[in-house]
């Protein structure tokens, strides 16, 4: 995953020459620098100021190529000219493969870039535990992608929910562009024409769907009265209704007992109902037995529901309200590129997050307590 030593030396030489030119034109640094080598000897924090000034004035790249103050050969100038196609911002260093590291953009939709390190492996720069959120600039270099040698990382750990979302983003990015290994990113190729689809089956009559839903909800309500509580029943009913609204509704196929079991199992799985420290608690296999459903059947139906609706562990949409305060994934939002717990933000930020649907409700904390946290 390292650029060849000769190419790495060439990259650093060209990059410091361009940055020296940018500093001369924009006067970013107060001290006069006599050579590109003097610029390269500065600390990364200082060089970062010049790099950021270049990002705001990328057209200087063409001026550099036109003037050619360093008398570079044509092939070197072509490399520098290609840096107009830089991609800057925040990236998740998502995975290390044999040929490159995968940098997953934070844009929507995400793009997966295959990036080569320069003189140090990425593991030495950001540590071995991925994913890691970083900020850097990706540059084309001889039909490959490298970073510009300046990278900052954020000391943030990611829970299973965010990791699952990143995995989904990676799969989507691969389906759209594959892993991008050269810049600029080519337009998304047109998909091959799909074979002519058979006419979709007619949806079942509304009466049949409503009848199936009523039977399933009745089974759920009876089960929750006997084994769980009304809070569980409410979430299970809402999940059943959401499945009923899909077109076509899956509830009209299969036995009502199996669907009721799968729905209760799913809500229980999200909320760790089999944890003995909770009240109520119940083993997932006991749910199958109570509905008269085989263990593999109940588990399979729950997995189908979770896949269909993209439900994940501790999913805020399907978490018990009484346990929401203990669910960190319900409160993690991104502010200025950082993941933060919304419960410790100012009231106005919480209200905006609630308006956008990013948090379930305004936390019940005194404003004075929030202000003290903000001061700290």
C-alpha cells in the first residue's frame, strides 16, 4: 500500500515546489523562504496553512504550470496540472486492502477511494484500529491516488450502529463506482439494460391485508400482556403496521403466529430483552415457544424483518422510550465534523436537532446544568 520509494520522492519534490510557489504568490507565511526545501522543513501545522490557501486558490496550479519557475520537465508538469482534480475533506479510513487503503468520503452519496500511502504506512499514521475519521487532500499521481502528506485524525471510537452504516455506505459506493483508484472520478456508467420484468403480481385486496394485520396484532397484544408490557406492545404494533404498509405487504403470506413471533423477536432483539438485568426480560427462544414456532423459523422471520426495514441493534426508531436515555446511538449527532452526544449540547442546538429528526426528544436536563457542561 506504499508508493514506490522513487515515486514518493518525486511526489514530495513536486508538492513542495508547488506549495513554495503558492506561498510566494499569496504571502501566507510572514517569513521569506528561499527554497522549496526550506518550506518542506517547516512543521506540518505551518505547511497546512499554505496547503489550505492553495485549496482556496486551486487556479494557481495552472499559473505554476504556465510559468514553470522550477524548469520542470513536461511529464512532471502534467502531474502537477492533474492536481486540479484534488478531492479534499473528511474521510473514513475504512479498510486496508492488499493494493490500497479504502478512504470512504463523508459526502452523500459516499465514494470509496483506493489510496496509497507515501513513505509511512497508514497504520503508523493513524493506528491499526479502523475505521478512523480523518481530514486530508487526495491527489492523482500517475493513474493512482495518494494523499498530500498532511493528515489529521479524530480520536473518536465508533459503535456497532455507526460501523453498520459505514458498511452499508461502502456497499452502495462500490455498486455506484467501484473503488475509485484514479482522479477525476468518471461519471457513473449506465447500467446494463435489465431483462424485461414480468408483470408485478397484483397486490392482495385491502380487506385481506387488514385482516392479516388484525390477527397478528391480536396475537402480539395477548403475548405482551402475558409476558412483557404495554410499552413493548406499542412498539410491536407499530412495527406490524409498518410492514403492512409495504407494497406488497409481506404479512399476507405465511402464518400469523410466525409473523407475530418475528415482530416480537425483532423488538426484543433491538432492546436486549434477553438481558436478565432488565425488567421484563425473556429469552428469544422462549418467545418462539410461546407462539408455537420453531426456533429457526422465529429467528429467520426476525432476520427477514430486520433486513427488510434495515433495523440495527439499539436502533433509536425501535427502542423503548423508557430506555432511550441509556441508548447512546439515539443521541450521537455530527456537529462541525465531530460526533457528539446531543444530551450535553446547548438547548438551542438540541431543538434544532429535534426539528431535523436527529434526536428522539429534548433531554430532560436543567438548562443550568447544560450551561455548566458547556463552560467546562
